[in-house]
C-alpha cells in the first residue's frame, strides 16, 4: 500500500476522514475485547466448581437473595454484607431476582464490563487525540492489562472501577454534565475510593494550564465541581455509616501495628521494615502494588514517552493534533497521589492506600500509551514519505509488524502456547489469574444436603470454599478473617483460638463446651492434622494465633493424644481424599462415654 494511503488508513486525524474509518477501528477494538471476554467466560465456566478468589468473599453471602434461609445469624455473612457497596449489592440483588445465581453472574459480568470499558476507553482517547487508531491501541492495551490482573474477572466492586471511571472521563471531556455527575455517583455506589479520585479530578479542573501558566477556570466549572463534591461527600458519609453501624469503626494504625495479622505473611499483610516494599510494591500499602504486573503489557510503558514527544512537535507532527483535554491525564494522577498519602495518614479509615493509585495508573498509562504509539507511528510514516526508499519502508514495516504481533499475542493463553510452543519461553503466560478450583466435590455435595443452619468447624484450607460451593456456614476460615473492624475480628480471632484449643486438647470437657458454645454440627479434619508439624505447615493462616498455636504444636511433639483424634474413627460420616467429616452429635455422645470411663 502506498505511504499516503497507509497514512490515511492509520494516523490521519478524524477530521480528515470519514465516520466509517472511525467505526472500523471501533469495531476492531470491540472485536478484540470480545475475544478476551470470551476467554473470561470460558475460564469461569471451565469447571463446575470454579470461582474467582475474591468472589469467595464478596459473593457467597448473596445466596441469601435466592434463599433467605441460608446463612442464618452468620457472623461472616453479616459482616461481608455490611461492608458491600450499595450499588454492587443492588445489582446482584436485581439479577438474582431474575433467577440468575450470584456466583453465575459473577462469572458473566466481567465479560460485560470488559466490553463497556472498551467503548469508553476508545471514546475517551478520541477526545484527547482525534485519531481512531489511538483509541484502538489504548483499548487493546487496557484489555491486555486487565486480563493479566484479577480486578475485572473477580466480578467484585473493584471490577466496576474501569467502565465507570472511564465513563466519568468521557462525559467530563464531552462536557456532558449530567452523565458526568451520574458516573461519579455510580462510582460512589460501587467503589467509593475511585469516586474520591474523580472528585479530586473535579477540584484539579478548577485550575487549568494555558499559555505557559496556571489560570482559574470559568464559573460553570466551579458549579459542576461543587455539585460533584457534594454528591461524593454524601455517598461517602452513607457508606462509612453503613460499615460502622454493626461492626464499629476501623482499627487505628497504632492497634494494627501491634497485630501479627498486618506483618509478614499475616492475613492482611500491610507493614514492612523495607521502605521500598512498603511505599512502592506491597499490594495494600504500595503506590504501584505488584509493580511487575503494572508493567504489563510492555507496550504500555510507551505512555511515559508522551510528555517527551509533546516537546518536539516538528519531529512528531501529530502531537499538534493532541487537544488541551490531554491535561485530564495529569488531573487524574495528582489526586490519586494525594489520596494515596492521605490514606496512609489516616490508616485505615480510607481503606488501603494502593486503591487510589493502581487503577488510575492503569487507565492513565494505557490512554497515554495509545496516544504515544500513534504519534510514533505517524512520525515513521512521515519519515518514509519525506524520502521514500526501500530501507525506510522496510524499517517502518518491521517496527509496525513487531508492534502488531505484541498486540495480538500478548498475553499468551494456554491455547496459544499449544499452537505456538516457541512462544512459551519468550513471552509471559500469566492470563486471567486468581481463579480457584474446588477439588472436594463430594464434600460440597454432602454439606449442601445438610440443614441450612448447619455450622462447620475446621482449620483446613478446604473451609475457604464451603460457603460459596456448599452454601453452609463456617465458624472461621482464612479467607474471611479480615481484621479491619474490631467488632468483627475480635469474634473471629476468639473463634480461631477456641477452635485450635478444642482440636488439640486431651480434655473432653473442653471439646464438649466448644461444640455447645458455637453450635457445631460438623467438624472437618485433615489426615495429617495431628502430626507434630501440621500447624507449622499452615503458618500463613494459624501462626497469627500465638501462643495457642505454639502450645498445640508442643503437645503434638510430646505425643499427646487429642480428644478429637480419638473420635475420628467412630464419628466420621464422610471421607474424601485427605479430609474427614466428623458428626458433632456423634462426638457429643462419644464425649459422654469418655467422661463416664474416666469417672
């Protein structure tokens, strides 16, 4: 294809092209998003007991929408229901009313989110640079980044950040004020942290950069920003009151620093003695959590070149087509960083500081990268057009081919690895992380047939999957032991301590009192539960409950025979692989016999 025609197809501004060219690139963006959406659906429904990791926390209790008798008086279900954003809860409630199970919808909604995100990403990018291929590149890069993270595919509140925040940016740049305010309100109903960033953007827009210096914006912008801040403040207040109504205020930073749960391999690991880890890369405290993931896909890093390219309009002529609306990228970054440090200053009242930077980073970088790549491609075409020769043409073709391949094959799916095994060692293969497969099928089926008010006690990792797959209450489990609210976690911690003591005690009265106090119906133990090193092997979960865990380990080393171990043979009602389910009614009867023998 001749260079002038190639230019008109690829990088000609939209004002020089027909609407059909814009639609072509838009449909290409949607088609690629649809492929990724199909991968999400395929992964989610590839196994009858497949669930995204975080959905185990945020979705299991929603089974109450279909059957209100489930999880009666359940501390864990009540807690996660109380902290769920209102918009997120309402959406799942409406869908459940249509007959769709919440766990099923949690696998479907990520695909829909990806498509909507693509639409708004494409439209937002065109507001900044009216070249359709820029919107396509930004959309593809964002899709690639999202399928290598576990945000959108979780179907949890943070999955809705991307379509709603990009909708906010799109309507803001279009000066569509009512839709813009609606997007801010929806952010507050689904993910309040992102709403705070959006309100910060509105504040930043009160000052604009023009002709080399800062100027005050017009009065109409003041009115819009004021309304946005009022809406955001009201929603934030309602959300904070909702969370505090039943389980009280969040922990203070002084209290958290004294708890092992917030250090090392603790359940809510946050603090670190390494400043780089603490401030930059840790998942909850860092400005760029999981930094290596935020570098994927690698083409996204070209977004860092955008400010440099804009300084050389002669060498990169397309930058002259970038509208003043590009300032919105900086207007997103500034409040994100401010809120990050503010969240650190008032831990944990604004929840995790990383929530204010990681999502905005991904959005800003993909938009900037789509624009920067388009500017570079345009400069290449102008370079060839200025002095046509074979060398320049081949160079341009080679660079364009490499970029296209990276966009098409990154990340590498399992199916693509089988077709092109040579890619296995040259490109990363992380794709749709965070999915969990429940392996204990018979256990889920057995417990699902038990009374709906059954309570299960266990220290095993299998307990994490019981509320979502068996829809039965568990006394305590690692997945649900979130220590942010004192009124909740004090009960969880006490339950865990009591369970450890009861499981390893040689005293029958302790076990009987535990079963009666918590209304235990079934007790699940692993084959290796009573080996001396069992508790040490579970350190990521149980080491937090010292000194009780240490005392139990020492008892096993001294070959003390716990009462529960003696009851395994007569009271096992189900055995699957390494797990045994003990019936608490049988245990109570056997405990009476043990006490009679001792007396």
